[in-house]
C-alpha cells in the first residue's frame, strides 16, 4: 500500500515571541527597550514538522489551536512550509498557546502559556492518516496531558500498520521527568533528547551511561549536545558526530530540527552514523537565523555541509 505521508507529527505548535534583551525587567520597573524581537513558529512538533518538510518529506501535522490570531498564524506557518494541516483542530473554547523567549547572549528565559497544546487526545488523530504514514513522531510528551494515556496504544496501531515511531519528550515543567515515558519506550523506535534532558530523565549524570540505560529498552537513542554535535546508540552500536562550524545566531528549535534530520535519514534507510551526521548538520545549520524554522536546511544544503566538513 502506498503511504499517504512520510511523517505524521502529533504535538505542539504555537507562536514563539523571541526577544533579545540585556536583562529581564523587574515588576514595577516600567517599560524597557530591547534590541530585537521576532514572532515565529514554535513548539517542538511544529518545528520538527517544518524541518522534515524542508528536507523533502511529505509531512502531516495533528494538533489543536484556538480560533484566534495565534492559531491562524500557526496554521499559515505550517502551510507555508508545505506541511499538511488537515489534522489541525480549531477549538473555539480555548486559546492558542504561546511562548515568550527572552534571550541574552547564549542564555534564555522562557515563559509558556500551554493553551491548546495539552488538549490533543487520541480522538483527534485520524486513524487513516496514522495507518498510512511511514513514521509517527510525538513531541513535547510532558505537555501532552490528554494524549499520553493512549499514546502507547496509538504507537501499537502505528507499528501494526508498518510505521516506525519516535518521541522527543523535551522539558518537563513539573520536574517529574516520567510522564509514562518508560512504559512507552517498548513501542518507541527512536528517542530524542538533549544532554540536559537525558540526565534528568534517567537521574544519571554521565550522558553515555544515561543513553545506554534508555537504549536497553530496544530503542534508538539520539542525543544532541548543547555545544553542538551528538551521539546515537542502538543495541551495541555507538556513534558520535561533531557540530558543523557556523556563526550561531539562535539555537531555538535546534533539537526539533535534529530529530527531523535523524528521521529523514532513517526513512531513507541510512546507517546509524549517517543519520546522526545528518541530524547534527540540520541542527547546526538551523542556528543561522533567529527562530526555529527560518534557517532549516534543505537536504541538498545539509548534505553539502557534510561534504565540506568530511
């Protein structure tokens, strides 16, 4: 059976208001001027979907937005990147989520209104699209309060239909770092995390040991390092890749673009080390501009960057 989509993303998409400032204002301080601001598509799921589409995959997105200006911005942004938004539900009773990201040099502070993000549940996922996609990816697991209870069953359905699966859990605002993740790993083919997240998830400070503990569940574990580069483990395979040197403007969404690159390589049947190299190249190149989607590379750009550094 021909697959309708290469990738179905279930998760979060919201606007990111990114502000560059020398410091956060104090309450009662009054108005403070900043260096720069930009409104861009955010959310790990939205950024991953756009990154994969830019790499040439046929991508569908399922999520919920409000019937408001931010919701329309999300849908228009996904559409502009070639992502199918048929599965985006507009909920007139809720407002679309939003993140305000204040950056000072390499440091950042993030304030997020979850909005509609936590409202997505299994009933919103089109079973025909799920069954006809080559890969199903879930982002921001800890924010998916309504989806998490039925996620293992959805992944089982995807596997039964011949699809592979992946999870990018992202940060856990509660600090609990479980949220059913360990139970889900049995049905997860790829797990993506950065070096901070994987330590928090496992409670192990050594990244290699933490990745190995999660890889024992049978999943591919791909870790993006904060300073660039990454590692991937699968069974007894361990591979590493160095970052591609660029002038970094902003690392927002680099982890989601990393996941998009790895998935794209895996769907091409590439080896573990080549998938990781592509993921790192995509994450590195995405840092060339402010926001998570503005500088995501095409497959030609990513492969060209890899060839130049070989």
